């Protein structure tokens, strides 16, 4: 079945979504082993978290982070929020990277080698003088 989505900023229109987003999801550290995820443009980011976790058989209570990537640019974190994917800058064909918390309670991108290796951006570090 094809979902009916609302589009438009000021003048709202109902449309039938014919082509949902097709994203390439991977689980850190193996970003080259991808799985295809199909999701509606009008779904919230939280739905994308659920779908990607389901694809990789990760329990729902596991702390995770989700990143998206445009072309060969750096990965940008997708906050777990009710914002729609189309408004969050998620586009068809993008790479999505899922990270799970390490057993010691840290995150993989906190280390310089990991950040440099796969191109993470860290806005907090850039804002410091």
C-alpha cells in the first residue's frame, strides 16, 4: 500500500507517495556492508532509528546513534526526534551509519583515529576556540 502524505509549508496538500526513500544503512565499523532501508519521507527520524535497528537485529533498548552522509562528505548526526525525514535533510540514496555504545560506555567516534578514518563531524569540538 502507498501512504498518503501531507506536503507544503503554507498550503498543505495530500499526495500519494509513489517513491519512498531508499537508504543504504550500515553498522559501524563496517560501513561498506550495507542493507537497503525503505521508508516514507514523512516518517519521523525516530522511525528511521527503529527500522535500521530492526535491519541489524539490535535490541530496542540498546543506546545507538544514527548518522547520515551526502556523497563522500562527512557523517552528520541525526538526532532522535519527531522531525520528518524530508525536513531533516535526508534524501534518497544516502548512506546511514548506525553506531552502538561500546561496553565501557563510550562512543566509537570519540577517538581521533576513528573520526579521521571515516570522516565524522563533531560540532561541539569545532565551536571551541
